[in-house]
C-alpha cells in the first residue's frame, strides 16, 4: 500500500495540450480563405492585327444573335426576351438544326452565336447570358458522348489524361482537315462582339 | 462489502487523452487546405453566380485581376467608380500589358504560353471596363481567360 502512495503520477499533465491545439486551430480557421478557383472559362480571339484579313461570308441564317442593352434587356434573334434561361434551348435548337428550318443553321460547324453587349450592361447580366450559351454547348457535347453535362465539364479540365482527352475530342467531333490539322466539326463558336457605346462611361 | 468498495473506486472521469489528437487532426486539415491570401483586396467583390463552372487546371499558372468599386475606406481617395486592381495596387487599363509581361516572366519557359488570367469582377461593374481589360489582354496575348464565379445553388 505504501508503495502505491509513493508512485503518485509519473505522467506529464497533458490536459492543456487540447487548449494549445485549439488556439492554433482557431488561428487557421480565421485566416483560411477556401480558394474558389472555378468559373466560366473563355478563350479570347487573337490580336486584331494577327488575324489574316479574309472576308469570310457567314450566312445570315447561321448566326444566332443575342444582344443585351445598357438596361440589361435581352434581344434574341430580333425579339425581346424576358427569361435568360430560355436562351439555352433556343441555342440548342439553332445549332442542331441541320438545315431543317431555313431560318436556322445549316450544320453545327457553321453555326455561330453572336453575343453583343453595351458598355453599360452589367457584368452580372453578361455572366448569366454567357452561362446559358456555354451551358447549351456543354449539354450538346455531353449528349454526344453519353455523359452528364457535369461529367463533361469535369473531364474538360482533365485533358492531360489521355483517356479523358479521347472522350473530350470525341464530343467535340475532332477530325483532320485538308491541311492535316485537327479541327472540330462541332466548335463552340461563341463570338463576343465589341460592346456598343450607348450607356456607361 | 469489499466487493462494493472496489467498484466505487473506478474513476468517474471521461478520458480526455484523445482530445488533443482529435483537435490536431482538425488543425492539420485546416493547415493543409489553407491558402494564405497574398494580396489585400481593395475593391468590393460580390462575385456573380453561374452553373456551368469549370475548374482551373493548375493554380500556379493563374494570375488574378480584381475589378470593382473601391472599398468604403478608400472611396474618399479613389471615388466610387469601379477600378482595376492587380497585386495590391490600382492600375489603369494601359498598365495591364506590362503586368501580363511581368506575370509571364514568373513562369517556367515551357509554360509561358499557358498563363491564365482569372477575372474576379463585382456584379455591378459595367461591361465597358471589362471589355477594355479584355482588349488589353488580347494585345498582351494572354488569351486564356476565366471569369471567377460562384456555384449557383439550384432548387
């Protein structure tokens, strides 16, 4: 019994360890900004003087025109539109027309989406329209290879993996042209025009 | 009786020796996921939301441009019109070309053409300014662009 009393506690008191760890934890909680590195990706056209000046005639019917004015009002193919979300189906109908409707595109390869804003258009509106335009294309690509649009966007950012790239290229219909260059027969032709100068600045 | 006493002697405390370990695990999680912010953002940022998001391929290739009106503290000095901020300072549009050059110089030789510019723009900014930025980026041949947006919550 006496021996037991002598051996009181040989361990180091570690009850404050949790407090120290808590302090550090709270520090990191406060300083953390969870990085959001997601968004709408876009490839800008090259410098104006780099483009060979070739007059390319695009048939009027192949162009799908979206215009947003300085009051954020939409004009799609000459008609005013209230709901941005309707654009998605209109784009799909236009691109996948294959010459059936004489007012719409001849083939996906010829189809062009022209998106024009005004200097006074808000960025919020610009993003929501661009979101619908790109979304329409992602849905069409995804349907071509039988994946969901979410999976398509996922694999579009993993093109450094060969099997992902294969599906990605298949979806966009990549094929060799006369010069041996790979071109898409289903390109995402979203042309963002120079804004008009009615409103703003 | 003796049997009873022995049972009563057992300790009544909840063992807390595993608590530090649990807290440490949380701590390490946050340490690993933390990205310490390098720049103080001097513009208001209400990022728009969208549904068709794509991830950036590699973070080291990304340079950020912030656009928005100056924060309330700086409004007396800079006004309330949206401005462009890169690395801590407000820059005019014509300075962007040089900035792209500097950013590109930071990358490895074989990655110089892969520079991606992420635009973090306030909802209320106007397209006129954004277009000026885009023209400057085209001039500087930094054509990979990403509009940073937040995932829209769908109902």
